[in-house]
C-alpha cells in the first residue's frame, strides 16, 4: 500500500456496486460487497492500483516471464487483473510492464476484455516499476484518463488470488491509521521506504493464505489446481422435455450428486427458449452434461453449444460439455450408431476455438434396473474426471461407460 499523490479528487467508493461480474468468484464477491455496504464509518475514497509486472521470473526457470505463463491457456496476469477488476471501487489499474512485453500485454487486455487498465513502462527493479506506476497516477496530463487517487494499492501481478475483503481492509487502514514501531520492525521493505522517503506511516493488516506469490514452477501447478477446483463446483445436467429423457436425466443427476459430494448438481430443460438455462449460464456454471436417450444425433448438444457460444461464458475459463448418449447395446449395437457419433470430432474442434471442451460419453442403457445403476455410476465417474481435469487433449473422444 502506498500513499496516493497529493490533490486527489473525485469520489470512488469502496463499497456497493452493481456492475456485472465475470469469473467464478461472483458469490464470494457478492457477500463481500454486502459486508462493505454495512460497514460503519466508511469514507468515500478514490482508490487506484499499481501492478508491478516487469520482472523476468528468474526463479521460475522458464523463458517466459512468469506473469505471462499460461494457466488453463490464459496468462497468469489475466487472473490477477480479473481479481482486481471485479472490485468496482478500484477506479484505475496501472500495470508496469517492460517495453518488450508491452504488445503482449495489450493483446491480453484485448483478448480477455479487461477494463480500467493503463500500461506504463516497468523499471529495472520492482520498486522502480512501482514508481513508474505511481508517477502516471500523479501526473497532471491534459489527456490522461487517470484520475488522481487518495490511496494506491500496490499488488504484485503474480498474486492471482487476492480477495476484495483484504483489499478493503488495507485501503481502510491506509486511510485511517498511522504507523507503529512494531509495524516498521516487522514490515516489508516497502513500508520502510515509504517512511524513510515520504514520511508516510504504515499499518500492517493481516492477509489471507490466498495471497501467496507465484515464484517457482510448482506454484503454477498449484494455481492451476486451485482454479480448476473453483470452476468445478457446479454441474448442470441438460435434457429435453421428453419423458424418457427427463427420467434418465434425473437418474444421472442423482448418481452425480452421490458420487460428487462437494459439487452442486442441477438439472435444466433445454426447451422453452431455455430461460432457466440462460440464467445458469449467466450465473457462471462452467460444466454441462447434455442427456440424449436412444439417439446418436447431436441436435440437443448443438443447441446447448450455440447458447454457450452466444453467452461468451468461455472467455475467461474453459467450459466443459459432455454429450451423453444412453444406448441399449442389446437393442442397438453401438456400431450402427457410432458413425454418426464420430461427428463429435468436428464439433469439438470447432467449439475448442471458443474455449469449449466437448467430450462424448456412451452410457449403456439396459432394461435391468441394477445394471442401469451400475452404468450410471460408471458414467458419473467419467464425467467427474472430465470436469476436474479439463484435458483439452481428450476433446472429441467417445468414452464408454
Ligand atoms: N524490475 C521488476 C522486477 C519485478 N517486478 C514485479 O514484481 C513482482 C514480484 O517480484 P518477484 O516475485 O521477485 O518477480 P521476478 O523479479 O519476476 O522473479 P525472480 O526474482 O524470480 O526473477 C512481480 O509481479 C514482478 O513482475 C517488476 O515489476 N519489475
Ligand atoms: O523476492 P521474494 O519472493 O522474497 O519477495 C518479493 C516480495 O518481497 C515482494 O513481492 C513484495 O510483495 C514485498 O513488498
């Protein structure tokens, strides 16, 4: 946390906001927003953030600077930007990147539709990069779109899991508190510099375990696992309104519920212009199972894919769609249907371009109730692993339960 430049003006409130949110974090963020709403004695405050992102990530040991390393095919820095962007009371986000990475950064901002971002040239050390960001916020340029803040949050571009509550605590403390000897004794080098050169007092605020920094290669794997877990919390079973489909769809829903204890499993019909389904997509469910009974065509799955493509849900995270086909292998030998099902390869290639991972799953649909339960269980296990792993190498494959 650093002091903002003098002469700040213009209201920006840490607190309630109604802007649309993207990402899997909307529920947590909504509760934080309501906490902020009820917080007593809150002041209007102009807040900006500076993200130092000019390092080369030597300890990571790969040629790409770690802030640009992909996690689920999206650069790490985009997750950090998303985390700050969803905090609507942060008015401007200034990112310091090296000249050679300026174009890469611009294309990331464009591709992932980041907003309120300004770029400045990084310096040779982290502190110089931060200084460069602060200067941009302090400058009085006629055509500058940046407004002068009272408080500036300094946040490493390689700490992707920062939450709104800790930012609110830090900003509030920066506004309200001075510094104690204790804070300085146990503070970081940033605090000491702030006191030494700006005579600005600092206050330490307890962070959360999520604030860790991606430093080594193993941290990238950890970050990927955390992100996968966040987006695998809900699966929606989609079926059409035919009685047989609904019956089998609900059976699958029940088995998924019992196999996946911590996952919310919902079901929705694909008919009636799919109003409820639209809502589920808007609420950022990233996993769908499309139920087809005794058919090997993809009409229903294609309807679902079109809805997903129109929604832009997959801009930030890969969306998993499993096209499930229940076939009675005794009545209909799989070979008869397989030719049609092979089209899944083409569909999956096409939708992969939109970050949708499409898989096929054949579930045996025997007359015997007990055998059906067993194949449903097998199917649920496969679905669970597809959702959990999000393996793009397996798209377009027909798996058999
Ligand atoms: N000249 C620099 C050096 C670092 N940073 C940024 O400061 C943050 C924290 O620094 P650190 O983890 O040390 O990053 P690197 O310097 O890239 O890593 P390493 O020390 O392993 O080279 C990172 O977001 C990094 O991009 C920066 O903006 N400008
Ligand atoms: O180089 P290290 O990984 O030890 O730590 C870097 C941190 O000190 C730095 O990123 C700031 O957060 C601290 O003010």
